[in-house]
C-alpha cells in the first residue's frame, strides 16, 4: 500500500489544478484591472480635453467680443477721419478764397499808394483831389487795420 500511496498523484494533480485555476483567475483579474485603469485614464484624458475645450470656447468668445469692439472703434475712427478730411478740404477752400481776397486788397493798396504818391508829388492839388486823396488814405488805413 505504501507503493500505491507513493504513486497516487491525485492530491498533487488537485493542487496543480488549483494553482492553474488561481493563476488564470489572477490573470483575468489583472487584465480587468489593467483594462479598467486604461479606461479610467482614457476617461480622464477625455474629461481634461473637454475642460480645455470649454476654456478655449470661453477664450474665443472673449476674443470675438474684443475683435467686435475693435471693429466698431475702427469704424468710428474711419468716420471721424472722413469728417476731418472733409473739414480740411473746406478749410483749404476758405483759406484759398481769403488768400485771393488778400491779394486783391494788396493790389488795391498798391494802386492806392501809387496814386497817393503821385498826388503827393504834385505841388498843386485841387480841392476835389485833396478830398479824394484823404478819403483814399482813410480807406487804406482801415484796410490795413483789417
């Protein structure tokens, strides 16, 4: 009987089967754990990506408002510039007209000065010439003051 007990491998077989069952169970649990860890990591990455996406959307909205505000400011500046250019053109036209009037007045002054000078050179002035000369001198003085 002792030989039979020595050759009886059934308890050993039972232990080996149990070992392989536990190893298989461990492998399955480890695989499930790794899969779950990968899934959790994937979900965390997706969640982080969604958070960043929302932050980018908020930033985009703020930048869009800023761009819109800048566009409005640019339109106002363009309008003011056009208005100022129109005013400039108007003032240039007024200045040109005043320059023309000044030239005309200067020509009249020169003519009057020449006439006065010619009268002063004459030793005999008639009463009428004297009156006309005085009137022209007073007009000339008024024009010069302007």
